[in-house]
C-alpha cells in the first residue's frame, strides 16, 4: 500500500522488487489527480500493476482513477448492493454515465453492439475489488457477491475489527472467525480475497486463512522497520566495540516498531 510515497523517483527502489501490484491509497492519503496519474505511470514503467484505492464507494471516483491510468480499482467500505452495482459498472463500462450506465447495470443494455465491443476491449484488463470492512458489509455479503463482474474482495482489518468491537485485536477468535467466513463465502463463488495486514505474522495468518491476494504493509511502515532494524543493528555493534575489543559473533536486532 503506497500511503506516503509521492515522488516518482521511488521507481528505482521499486524496480526489481518482485511486487505484482501496489495500491495507491487515496482514501487515507492526500493525493490529487495529477499525482495519482504520475504514480500509475511510474508503476507501469517498473512492471508493477497500479491499483487505486478510491476515497469512497462512488462511481465518479472510480472513473477518475481509470482516467489516471489505474489498472485496478479498490473500492473501500462497501455495504449495499446499490453501491457495488454502481462502482462495478463504472469499472467495466466507463465512460458510460447516468441513464446509460443504469441501463447497462439493470438491463445489460448498451447503446449498440459496437459500444459493447469497444468497451469490452477497452476494459479487458480492468479489475475491481470490493471492500468488506464492517458488520453490515459482512451481513450483506451474499447479496453483494451476486453482483456480476466483482474480481476480488478486500478486508480492511482496522475498520472491520473496530466494527466488531475489538479494534486491532487480530488474534481475537471473533475477528478470525469473521475473516474466515468472508473468505469461505467468496471462494464458494470464485472470488479471491485480499487482507491488508502489516506484519509478517499477521500476513502469514491471512494466507493460512485462505487469502489469495497478499497485501502486506505500507510504504511508510516498511521504511520505518528497515530504518529501525539497521540503525539498531549499527548502534548495538558500535556499543559492543566501545565496551569490548572482541569481535561480535552474533548481533540481536531489536525491532521496536509499534504497528497500528
């Protein structure tokens, strides 16, 4: 998740990273349309699929992300069929809007077969991921999954655990049960699930529960952990040199990061 990264000079750091995709966060990140376009272009240049997490489940934001060059759309905090229908239809039929878009959603009717062929070709590689991040979203999940053309489901642990009354308690059986239930229901209809976790331990747990998208950490957390790990390692080594001239065979790395 790219929450802090803004400069396209990060391209050299991302090149060769083995990342399949990166999500440009515009829900919690302060980004304008020009910046989103620049980051989408940068990711494509280093062979990483750009995905934009839009601020709210509204079709207008989906359209703007597609215009910026995003390959995928992550729509956060969806709770109703109507929300999902609108954003999925925009992801698949943009630039149709208004009455034409509603008709495409409700009746699968487009202006012409030429329009259908053109739009299918234009969005051949566009995908849309729906965020299930609250108890109402979980309760409406079966109805939401009946909406055609959903390519994936996203679980936001912070929002979901807060909605369940157990904020950030990712080891809580209640949280794990709900995550597993979401994954099972989605897998039953062939929709893969992505869980955004911040540590190796919790990301591994998500994989073990059946998540098939791995969304691990944020750029700021990864940088913070790397800085703390290496600076702590150097400080330990420097401290050992000051106290004893003997070489240090093994150094213990302290990672004191508090991951929110």
